[in-house]
């Protein structure tokens, strides 16, 4: 195994911009921004657009498509075409 090619894992706070939830974990990402965590230590913070706290699949707030309305609009639009 080659020496000094592996990334270093350090404690990083990931903050979900959509929900405001933050969690502390270890990662190889780096950031110039820092945040003071609940334990009193300062950690780099990495902002993410979406996480399991705000993703519709995990929150159960999925948008239901109106299939019946689409079929009715299609039939109204193409009424009289074909046999």
C-alpha cells in the first residue's frame, strides 16, 4: 500500500439548508466556514441543499400526481381525432 495517499477523516458538521438541521459526522470534505457545536468545540461546516431531513422520500411528503386530470385533459384536447 502506498503511504500518504489516503484522505484524512475529520469531524465535520453537515447543515441542511432546506430544513436547518445539522449533524456531526466524520468526512473527508473540507470547508473554510466553521460552526461551534453543542459540545463547545468548533468544527468545519459543510452546507448541503437537501438531506434525509428535507427530502420528500424520507419525510413522506411526496407530491401525488393527478393522473385522472391528465387523462381528462388529453381526451378533451384530442377529442374527434382518430376513429
